C-alpha cells in the first residue's frame, strides 16, 4: 500500500517537471542559505576564539575606567589615571604576575619618502614581544638598551604600505605628530600576527616606551597596562592581587577595569551565539518562503488534478490514501530540495570562506537540522493542500473541467 502510494506520488511529481522544479528551488535556496550563513558565522566565531585562545588565558589588561554615564550624561574614559609607577608596583606587590608592561598607543600617520600610511604607534617595554609571542620576520626585537633611542619595529602591513618589496631594515621613517615629525629607524619587522586582544601588530609601529613617552605622546599617563600571569592556573589570583593594589591606590573600583582573556572569550562566545541565531533566523526566512511556495504550488496541483482525484475516489481510493499521496509528494520535494541545498550550501560556504580567508565550520548538527527542518516544512505546508484534496466530493470532482 505504502509502496503504491509512493510510486503514484513520484509519477505525479515527474508528470509536471516545471512545477516540481519551482518547488524544489524554493527549498534548495532556503536550505543552502541556512547552511552557508550559519557555517560562515560559526567559522568566523571560531577564528576569533582561536586567536584569543592562542595566547592562553594568562594575559590581563588594566585600563582606565569610566566616569559619568548616568542621568543622560555620556560616560568618558579616565585617561589620566594609570602611570608607570603602577606598573612597577604591580610587578612588586602582585607575586602571581610574571611580567608587566606599560602601554601608550595612538593612531598616527607614518611617512617614508612619498609613501604614507595610518598606523597605531605603540610604546611598550621590550618584554611585550615575549608576552604576546610576536615573531620577528627580519631584523631584531627591541631591547632595554633601546630605551630613549629613535628605533622601532614595524608590522608587516606597515612594511608593505611604506616599503613594498624593499628591505626596510636600517631605513628611516617619520611619525607625524601634532607638534611635528619624529624620525625613527626600523630595526625589525614582524611576522603576520592578526588581532591580539587590544592590539593589531600587523598595522603597528612598536617603539621603546621612553622614546614614545618623550618624543610622541608627551605624557606620564598610560593608555593601559598589560600583565602576564606566571601560569594560567593563577589568573584569578593575579586578578585579585591587581584589584587589591588598584583599589588601595584609587579607592574607587569604577576608576579602573581589569580585563582577562577569559572574560573577553566569554563575551565573544555570547556575541557569536547571538550572531549565529540572528543569521540563522534571517536565512530561515528563505526556508519559510520556500515552504509557502510548496503550499501554493500543491494547492494549484490539487486544483489541476481535481478530476484525477475524483476518478481515484470513484474507484475506491480512501480519503487517507489521497491525503497520504499528497503528503508524500510534499515530503519528497522537500527532501530532494534539502539534499541539493546541503550540497549547494557547503559549496557556497566554502567558496565565500575561501574568499574571506575563513575556515568555515560545517558541522553534522547543522546539516541534520537543515534536513529535519526541510522535512517538517514539507509536512507542515503540505498538510492543507493534502487535506483539501482528500475532502473533495468525488461527484463534484468528476464534473470538474
């Protein structure tokens, strides 16, 4: 019985190829959109998570806090709260901290000959290269002997923008500040590093801290402080030690913020999940439209096949068999569209991922959900046309022209 119904449904599907193609197309586009969009979203999130996790969870950032932000007042950063003394005290009074550096940073224009580029100028201690695992491509890193000297290490994007294929080592670049230009000699270039916490070394110029403080920033106040914990297991303890020192110093926990990589990673995970749900919902609209398309086309099919239904019922077909036949047609169409959509979604996702330099994450769960949803869509939107067909009066159906 079931085999005969399935055989009849398949025959009906192939009897009108254009109608079937349009139905399959709607589901295919919906499934492909869901798989491609969700996979790209997961791939992007995974890429960000890996970059953050690649440094371990033993980096802690101390930034100025915020003031205001209540009663319609916009919150403003406390840019004059942290000093180099705080760096020394954290190193001295926080035993769980293994290494610490002050950070000065600002976006400024760089010049070399006729070339120029906008870059982030960063002033730090030389231990930052070990803290962030920054690898040197050419030349060398900064050392403590460079403090106060006009030397710098540049990121690979800065190197390409200013020097192209030329060797930048030993060349002089100019940092354009509000009070004039400052020359710096390039002593090293970095390997590509991507985004690292609040830094993007690829588009940065790294200067000795005292050089940056006295020649570029002209301030005793820091942009932030970066600390490295002795081991990942001591991260919470280090945060507690740093917090105890800062609170004793400023008497107000609102004046500073302590940000750990774990907190950043947790925020990223929440953001990625919300992003994936949003993207999946948007893509799911395509699937809903495809389902409505199936319902409309199946309703047209019921109207076109009214006489056929009447003949079948006249020779003994029951309401349940008519209902089953139309439901089978809907499910077959959605399953075929789902399979094609899965293949298309994977191909499109990988192509776009390659263009965006992302490793997309196509998980079995996404595919199972897509197939399951496509089947449910076929059943849900096929019920009404199938029910309508099963309730046709055979006498009226035979009279239908």
